[in-house]
C-alpha cells in the first residue's frame, strides 16, 4: 500500500457519507441534528483507526515478504 493515509481517508469518507445518507433517508436533517453531528464529529476518529488498520496491513505484508 503506497499511501495508507489516503486509503484510510477514502474509506472513512465513504463510511461517513453512507451513514449521513442512511440517517437523512429515514428522517429529515432537522429531526436528527445530533445524529448528523455525531457522524461528522466521529469522522476524524474513524479516519485515525482505519489508518492504523491499513498501516497494520502494510506492515504485515512488509514483514511477511522476507
């Protein structure tokens, strides 16, 4: 994996957009501001943990190639 931070950003962005669309497809945004805020407040944490996971995969691939 050449750029795990970019991959993690893409995955986190897709997950956050899907969560946003799932919330707004069932209810209007005015009815659930707390849920939408939670999705976007948790986005940096999601990005960080996906980045750790993708780095772990890259590290594992690197050490098992030897």
